[in-house]
C-alpha cells in the first residue's frame, strides 16, 4: 500500500510517501512545500494546491493520511492549519484518493509506543522505522512520514480485525 502522509500548514506543508508491505515500510519520497511569507493567504493556498497535485499525479498514492485537527492554544494558528488542511483534503478528493485521518495520540503511540512522546522521540523512531540515514528535516516532513506510517499501521490493523470478524 502506498500512503501519502501530509502535515498541513500555511508556511510549510510536510509530505511523505510511504510504501508498506506487512510490517515493512519504505520511504519512497518526501519533502516540504514552502510558501512565501509575503504572499496573500489565497496565493499560499494555491501554491500548496499546485504542489500537492504534482505530488499526487507523480506518485499515485492509494490513500492520503492527514492528522486530525486538534485544538491549539493559539486560535489564529489553528485556523491557519485548518486552511492548509482543507487544501490537502480537497486535493485528495480531486484525485479520487480516500483520506485516512489519524490523531496525534495515534501517531505517538504507533511510532514510539507512548502517547506522550516528544517530537525528538518521534523523529528518531521515524528514522529507524524507515531505515533513513538521517532524520528528515524540517520537522513538518518528519511529521508527515510519521502520519503516513501511522495510517499504514492503522489500516493494516483494521483489515486484520475485519478478517477476524468474518471467520
């Protein structure tokens, strides 16, 4: 299964493409979409939209994974993330790709095995799980890979539950 993990934001949207087969994970490609601070909000959203379309057309993911929106202390930053998240969901829908939403707790538990894991712990485990020579930077890229791996694990677990139920 090929899953595109997205960590949406207005300044930076991290993306990570992961192939999974059983318990094996491969980072196919990853990066970060960066928008210009001087650009208006609509212009920034258009940049994210355009880059996501290129990524989805090039790599043909089977699923797009996005972290569920959480309530932040800073309402303005939560709204900004919401705008970026909306573009991610729209791009997936435009390409006919189903979306898998994961919670921050699911990411921490799946990647580190501990729901209160730090960003550094997640980054180290992403590097190990994907056998990367170094931790992907910026953090948004690493987070996107963690989201993709989490979605792979979640979908595999859910498929196993369905198989068990039909026995």
